[in-house]
C-alpha cells in the first residue's frame, strides 16, 4: 500500500484506506486480491427506498410546473413526530421547488457563497439530521482529527515542546453527542470530477477524516471496527458525491456513490431530484445504524478497561510540515 506514494505526503493508502474508484489500485494489486476486496464493498448507499416514500416521489412524474408540484406535495398529510421520513421528503421537495417559484420557473440561479449553497440549495442534507437525531455543526474543527494528529505530542524537558497541530475542519459535521458520524465538504464552483479541489477532498481529506471518526468511536466504546460505518459528502456546485467507509480486517474500504446533479430547471426535477434524495435518505439510515451500534455498546456495563479489540492501524501523519490537502 505504501509503495507508490511519497512518505512525506499524507495519502489514504498510507492509512490502509482503499478506494477502488482510484484506478491506481488496479495497477498495483493482483486480480485475485482486487476481486476479493471488491466483493467486500457495502451497498448501503444504494438501497431501495421504502414503498411509502417511493409513492410520494412518484407524484413528480410528468410534472414540469413548479406550482403543480407545490400543490401536490403541500397536501401530503404527515405527523411531525410520527412520520419524520415523510415530513423530511415532503419538505425537501417543496423547498427545492420554491427556488424556482421565486424566479417564475427560470433556470436556477446559483448562490454567491458556499454557505448559501449549503443552506438554500442543499438544505435537505442538513435537515436529514431529523431522520437520525443527530446535531449539525458548520465549519468546526474535528476533535477526532485533532486527537489523532497530536497523539504523539508530549511535554518535553529536554527537547522543545511541539506546537499543537490543528485538526481538519469540515464544512458540515453530524454529531451524536460528541461522536462525529458524518462530514461534508463543499465548493461553490464546479470544476468537474477531476478538478483539483474535488480530487483532494474526495480522494484525501474526507476519507482520512472519516477513518479518524471511526477510530475515535471504536476506542471510546470498545467497539469492533466492523460494526461502524461512516459517511462523507462532497458538493461541487450542483453536484453531489457520497462516500461510505466500512472496515474489513485491517483495511478501511471506501465506496463512492455516482456523482449526482441537482436540477437546474423545473423540467429536470422528476428525473434528477429523487436520485439525490434517495442517496441522502440511505446515508441517514447508515448514520442511524452506527448510532444504534454506539447505543448498544454504551448501555452495556463494562468494569474492565482492558478490551481485546484487534489492532487497527491509525491514520498516517505526514512528516511534511507544509499544508496538505487534508488541512484545508
């Protein structure tokens, strides 16, 4: 894993993170190993929606006028407490349609700031916290990342004390208590899937943050890594990619969703919006599953701090003092 990347730069391969979407792996891995790892990939982000949610989204079929969509969805009956999934889905569609109603169904006008992009266009991602009971914080330093980066720091009497290294900052982070379960990075401009920012965020920063989240949870509660799943998102303009991290042996596996695009016109809504909402719903269910794993562990009495968890390699910390893509 370490052979084809410089040890002075932080790369997911140094941290035993495998993303087979990176074509380099196929060039440096035997076919048998490649197929074995591929068979371990998780399909949680692509699960079919429950029938009652499918039925709601089918109301969009053949609709090309924002007022018609609004009228149909505003009449959907749902209880705020008993039907959180229906409330979230209904409101996600209405909020998106209102973007066009405010502009007389013209082509969607892009916001001027990243914060407006997150709140106005992709607001349904943050609001998915209602599906899980998590809380959201924007622009916060990751505690798990900071803890890992400073794991070797100590007060020295002989050598000069090292300065504390800042943890990675996520544009949005989902928390269960103090546990980080999902993160999001965004860019206002879309430079394509091979643009520098997206390559750095999806290929380096987000996977390393995700693994640090999982390691922190595993060590705090004594949970085997195989019971944890972490979610990450990357927004570039109107495009969304989701990442799912699962664990097999000593390896962290990254599964990427397709790069989905939000509608720019009302006529695009029936085709494009349901795919994005389905992805966010499945991501929320994945986060909820990890929360349940934590709850099950935290409600079990433990009187011995010496757990027998198998060793799991931590993330590699670069010796390069210059800023890397992980730092932004």
